[in-house]
């Protein structure tokens, strides 16, 4: 086996101390292996994952985690209560508006009832005149 074939073992750090020493001696003598070692090293360096700063990772985790702070859940509850209140107010309003017309229709405007209203109105005028100075 050619010693140049051991280059991947050297680059990946899978040689014993003695083998590593022998291969480093070979690198000082073999220009082709030195060039290949640099190329291998660049490829490995480009392939390795670099980590983002801890602050960036934590910020991303906070934005994407499913755990919500207490105040965020309170905001959702406030929105739900507001929607429920709006719905109840709307139902109440439309319930009274739809029955308002039927209340007026139920009163009988007969001639007798009109005469009663006129009589009450004149009685009120008399009582009013008694209290006015």
C-alpha cells in the first residue's frame, strides 16, 4: 500500500501517534500530498456546520417555541371575551328591534281608545293647571 493512500486517515484524525508522525514526515517530502491535504482541509472546513451565536439561537427559539407566556394567553382570552360580549350585544339588539314593531302593532287604535287618550290628556291638563302658579 502506498503511503499517499493514507491521506484521508490523516485528515480525519484516524491514525495512531506513530502513523501520524510517519505521515507528517512524508508530507514534508511529498508536494502532491501537501496540496491534497490543503484541499481536503478546505473541503472539511466548508462542510462543517458553524453555529450561530447563542443570543440568535435563543431569540429564534423564543419566537418559534410552542410555549406561550402567561400574558400572551391572557391576550387571547381578552379577545375571546370581547367577541362573546359583542355577540351577546348584537343578539340583544336584534331581538329587541325585531319585537319593537310587534309591540306597536298590538295596541288597538279604536275610536274608543282614542277617546280615552283624549280624556286622559284633558285630565292631565286640569291637574297641571292646579299646580302652576
